[in-house]
């Protein structure tokens, strides 16, 4: 009996001790919560935001819709300075961009033909900017040339070499991809600022003929040179140029000037291509191309050139037609751009 009473007494003492300790611990926890509440709330908000971001899917690029824009440009006629096709295409592009961009502008410039000083090319660079918020400091450049070559100097039929190039691939393909990107930017605003620029007068350049005595030649990339000159304070984080990205048998190796002057951007893009399974992006180095990215590289702005190499058989010929392009190729390039842009913070 004595033992039972002792047990009961001891049990009661232990029980009362636990209750006292629990109350003390609860008060300590409440005090801690009170003291650290101002930190808990923002941390929780950040965690929730991160979860939302991770669960938010990237927009889906539509290669079929981009292909429609490729065909539309060719249907409007040759995009040669001073022609009706050039004017109609400019109006079409600006009208489309104004549906989606925060700001669209036309930057005009003139270029004198080196062979005939009385011949003046009237060029127009089209600029569309997205996410112009003051809180956005990082800007990315996406660009392509929208003009078409005035003469098909590489046509297998020599009688056609003074005819204009339809430029479905060499011109319209890059523009078509970026028009679709503009739609996506309007639907799902990226975290960074993006500028889409369509350069004029890229393709009036003359290909050197080693069999002839060297003489002054009209250069390639006039529009991009004028853009860099007239926008001296523009320094995007990096840029991506699209040129000839629509061929049915698309093959994009790493262009030499891009590797040498903007290697980190090349790796960023090829990593994105690997992530989305874009097989057209091959992991090998190709030759350097005198293209619209050169004007930026001269100014130490890292812009890379996504361009098919070797050049397709339709290059600078009258056969550069939509039938030799595909929505699947545009889809690959656009999907890579989506992966790149929407991973930026």
C-alpha cells in the first residue's frame, strides 16, 4: 500500500512538472514568433513566389503560325528599297508589332550606292520594344533582316541572275520567328526587357569575285551598321540574330565570329537547344559570316548569328521559296528562343 501511494504521488509530481514546462515552452515559442514575425512573412512570400514561378509553364511557340507570316512576306513581293513590296511589307510588319509591343518605331536612313552616287537606297529599321518598365534593367536583343536581295546572283540559271530573290528563307524566316515571339511576349511578359529589331538593307552586299580586280563594293549589313551608329547608347545584355532559319533541312552550327566574340551566349543558346531537343542546332564550329551581328561585335556587344551552314542550295537564287521551308524548322528555332528568354531573370 505504501508503494502504491508513493507511485501515485510521484506520478502526480511528474505530470505537474510537464504541464509547467509545456506552458513555458509555448510562451517562448510565441515570443520568438512575435520577435521574428517581420522576417517570417517576407520569407514565406518569397518561397510561395518561387513555387509559382517554377510551376508556371513557358509559352508555347507556334511554328505553323510563324510559317504563315513567312508566306505572307513573300506574297507581298520583293522587299527592295523603293518598291511597292518594300512599302507593303514595312506596313504589315509595323502593324503586326503594334498589336503586341509597348513601343514600335521606324528608324530611317539613306545609303549611297558605291558604284553610282546618284542611286540612293532609302532604308528603314523597324524596332519593337517589350517590357519597358523602369524596374527592368536587363534588355535582350532579338533581330533579323527584313529586306530581300535585289538580284539572284547565285542562280544556276544565268538568265535569272538579275531577277530579285523571293527571300522566303534568307530574310522572311527570321522575321517570321520573331513575329511569333512578339505574340508570345504580349501573352506572357518575360522578366527581362526585349527589343526586336528588323534590319533593312542587309542583302544589297556584293559577294567578292576573286577573278576580278578588287574594287569598292556595296557592303552587307548596312541596316545594322546604321542602327549601331544611330543608337550609340544602346547596350543590350546580349543579342541573337536569326538568318536563314527556315530551310526544310535546317542545320545551324556555331558561327565562328559568334564563338570568338560572344562564346558565352553561344553556349547559353546551345544549352537551351539541348534542353528542348532542337536537333537542328549541331555542336560544331562553322565559318565566319559577314552578317548583321558584326556591327555589334565591333562595339563589344555580344550578339550571335544563328545561320544555316553550309548555305542551302536556294541561297541567293529565285528558288528561295516557301516550298523549301518548313514550319518544323521555325518551330525548333522559336522553341529555343522561348527557352532562352523565359529563363532570364
